[in-house]
């Protein structure tokens, strides 16, 4: 059972990991589906958003709350090891995100098709390196009972196939 302090830390780490997922989800889609570059993701475009509210995880569709997973519910299904896991996901995703931004900025930027192909290959390799964290945070949310739809499941499916 998690203490209130641990729940707060878990919510913060979950927010950090999900925020990165939301920022790069569209970009991951463009790489894995071989589409042209898109701007850095604005998470307002996603239909469903997983966000922390206090000590709860909330799923929203626009301004409407679709689901709330409370601290009490989280503490029933999670342990201190889960907190450690999510913090590890967040730290790894932050590290990968810095590299992702640098390489993605070069996507489709060259007049030379070979240079663009190399950049695509580097992005695909980065996705493969991030696979554990990207899939892991979605699996963690599912284990918490969070309803996932929209880009979360689609990107998870694409990443798993990469």
C-alpha cells in the first residue's frame, strides 16, 4: 500500500511520462507510417488526455471528465515498486526525449534523400530504444484501471510492431 507522499510522487512521475508520450505520439506515427514531418505535438489535438488532478489520475475528453482513478484506488493496486518503475520510465523518457527532439528536427530537412533516409533510420532506432518505456507507461496506466483510447493505444500498437 502506498502512502499519500508516494501517491503524490507516483502521480508526478506518471504526468511526466505521459506528457512526453503526448508530445511525441504524433511524431512517432509519422515515422512509423512513413508520413511527412509534423510540428512538435500539441497535446490539445488528442481526443482523450490522461492528466493528474491532485492525487488522482483523470481521463478527459475536451472539458468532460471520462474517468477518475483516485488515490485510494491506486493504493489498492500499486506498491512502492510500481512507484520506482514509473519514476524510471519518466527519467528514461526525459533522456530519450532530448535526443528525439534533436533528431526529429532534421526529419525531411535535407535536399538529399539519402540524408533524409538516414534520419528516418535514426528515428526508427530511437523508437525501438524507447519501446520499453512507451509501452511500459501505457501498460502501467491500464494496470491502474485507466481507460485508454485514441492515440495511446494506436501509438502503442505501432511501437510494439516496430
